[in-house]
């Protein structure tokens, strides 16, 4: 098993991203796959390898496993929220199943029921924005009239 894949799975489990369940009759699961990247320092030397488990969002069906996908954006110089999307709960009423990660299944035909958003979903950015919006509103911030992703 790949060290980067194991780290990704640990982060997804720690975030409470999914439950392993039996696929209900009449439902279809969407696929999932691994993507890989190298993280380098300023000299171009590889400092670590990164693996991401992503959903094959192109197989999602509007109105069945996603509705709204709009997420406002603002150009910034630099920022990073580690494992951001997987911290955002799935939209209420949206039930989405994916195949177990290749190479890490439990040996059954059971599926993964997403509790939180996962990279590759059409609505992942919108779920992350909505999650952040609720936190910021709860802290007393309010959105700019002109830039809905800027809170003051």
C-alpha cells in the first residue's frame, strides 16, 4: 500500500467523510479513482508525494445526486486549507454513493455513502463555500454586498 494513499485515507476517515453501506436497490454508485502529485521545494526537489481520492463527478446526474454547484470566488495571493472539501457536509437531502477506493475495499460489493464532500464532485466547491459561510456568519461576519465570498 502506498504511503500517500494511506495518509489520504486516514485524513478522509478522520474527517468523517463516509460510511461503508449496502447500495440500496435502484441506486447507482459513481466511480472513484486515485490522482497523484509531487510536492517540491523551491529548488525543485521532491519533498513528498501526494495522493487524492476523487469522485468521477462527470457521472453525476443533476437533480439526483447534486443540485446547486455555484460557489463564488475571489482571487487571492496565497492560501491553502488542507483537505478543505472533505470537511464540508453533503447538502441535506443529497444521497451519494461511490465505489470503495481501488485497492482499499473490504472485499465486498458494499459502497461508500458520502457524509461529506469529496474532491471531484460537481458540488464540492459549493459545499465548502456553504460550510465556511455558516461558520463566518456564526462568528458575526457578514458578506460584502459586491463580493459574496468576502466577509467582514
